[in-house]
């Protein structure tokens, strides 16, 4: 009798609402209660509308919501290569692997006049909400990463359309070819020839 007295089901049969179950306690018969009106979950206030939409009113803006750094461009390149390059290609000309393997609609090149002149907020909006046969990526790419991709796309556009006037002073066009100390064997990597430091005799 003492052993049976210890076999209680209080934890198993505790009073609780099952998810999405019916409840006679509330007038709408729903056990799951809606959030209190006017409340916002922590981290979901989204006061900066432009950061999350790329728009000023109904029109796309043309500025980054935070400074662009080398680290941000590197992050944008990484995210672009994961999510965008399969269709748009690594240089943004629309000749990615997916269109080359028979996808019926080739994406446009980022290097057309229309997309070169497109506001940054437009590119952000397309990544967020999709366009034509391109799906939206809002659930896969965080807003800050979407902006990083936008910054990298603009860098791609600049790189593909740069002129000699856009280069820093002293930069040769084309750049000098690298000199190799050892070309390698195919199984080993080539070794670049060490360049003398400034002021050091060649």
C-alpha cells in the first residue's frame, strides 16, 4: 500500500492548457492568449524604419543606414556569394550557375544603367521582398546583412565600370603581373618573389 501511495500522477495530469486547445474560461474559447495591445517583443520595436525597409515614405532611399567599413564589405561579399552568386554570378552579370543550368529566366546584370542608377534602398527592398521570379530573403538574411550585400553590390558595380580616373594616384593600369620565385609543381602552390622594402636596394 505504501508503494502504491508513491505512484501519483500529479505532474503528468497537472492542470494546463494544451497549445491551441479550446478553453471555456475565455469568451473567444481560445486557450492561447493574444499579446496585450500595444506591446512589442524585446528587440522588435524597429524604430528605425529605413533600416528595416530601405524606404523613406513610399520611395526607396539612396544612403546606407550606417558607415561602410572594410569588415562590412567582407561580410557583404560572404553573404552575397552564399545567397546571390548562384543566380547573379560572383561578378553580378547574371550568368550564375542556376541560369546556366536551364533556369528559364536569367537575372539582370547589375552592370546595366538601370541598376547602376537604382537607389540603395531599392536593392534592399528587392532582397527583402523579392521581385519577379526571385524569392524574398527576409527570413534568411538579417537586415544588417542585407545592407552589407547592398554595399557589396555597389562595390561590384564600381569595380566592373571603373576607369583610370577612378584609381588612386600612382596605381598602374593594368596592374603589374606578379613575379614568382617558384612556379610550383601543381601539387605545391607557387611562391611569390619577395619585393624589397621601400629604400632597400633591389
